[in-house]
C-alpha cells in the first residue's frame, strides 16, 4: 500500500512539502502517550530527527478563533482546516499551540493560525517521504546511473529549490510546517558538482548517512558531509555562502 501511494503521488506530480502520513492518525503527547489531535491520511507534516522510531512532528492548522483560549490553547473538539478551508483533523483534548496568531479576513470570518506538535511512530509515514532518509538510501546505491534519476524524482516530488553557485548546484528543501515564519530555514541541501555528481549534503538538525565520506564539518545544528575532499575555497563557498543563503531572516 505504501509503495502504491508513493507511485500515485509521483504520477500526479504534486508539489509535496514535508513528510506524508500514510493513513488517518492520532498524534500523541509523547512516545506512547495520550492522543492530542487527529490528522487525515496523506497530510504533510514537519518531522524532527527520530528517536527510537518516534518522530516529533509539527503541523500548521487553521481554526475558528472562538475555540482558542488566550491565543495559547485550542479547546477539545475543535476542527482543523487548511489555509484553503479543507478539513484535515481535530483536537481530541485541549492542546497548547507552539505558535499562534489571529488572521483577519478581508471577506468572510477571521481565523486563528497555529502550529501544533506531537509524536508519531515511524510506521505512520509513507515510505520515502522523510527526505534525509531517502537521500541516504539514494547515496547508498552502488550504481551512479540509478542515483541520477532517483535524485531527480525526489527533487521534483518535493519541489526542491535549485540554485547555482559557481561550479556547484544546490537543491534545497525548506522547513515547512515547523514555524509560522514566512521565510523558512533550509532543512536539507543536496549539492552537486556539475549536474549529476553528488558533492556534499548539508543538514539542519537532521542526519544523512553515506557509504563514503571524505570530509565533514559541524557547527550548532548544521552539518555538512563531503563526498570529495574540498579545497579551502570550496569549503568557504559551501559553509558560508550556500549555508547562509538559505537561512530565514
């Protein structure tokens, strides 16, 4: 079933931002904790790095302001909607929002926009929809001819941004559903030398693995692993210019 969903998404060529939930779920307060809220099948969420199979996740939702207390708590039974007013879940108990703000409508009713947070087990996600895990799988492929179309497929499915920096090409995936900030930080940047040769990968508080690493660099939540030994000029290009280009203001 998981593979069929992935193929269907590819066939529709949707722009999928964030990880995809396979089926309708109850999001928990902690690993094996109480149910906080529900989300519908195929919704996209932001996931943090997993811990023993559990992912802390976040989701942007819109609710009726009358169901919000002190701009901090959403009352039990409140229905969650998307920005386009499509129902995507509901609060099962009173929940505290991570971020929230009232959105005044030009026409129609005002709404409250919020980030809600909880935990899901790894089996609740569509296979291949966690970008760092999919990148690790592709890098582990022995055949370079298989890597190239696999990366292309991933970048198209998740609408990675593309930008050139001298002889390097960066493909960037941003932190959707993590925060209400309009300008999002990058989550992962896959860097190529030329068009098809993987050169390095940069992550923001996540992990990518690879069978052959020539050099690595870490600072705060940022990590870069190189597949070729970089020159000092190349390191400066990657760790300064590329990194800071894709940080939110």
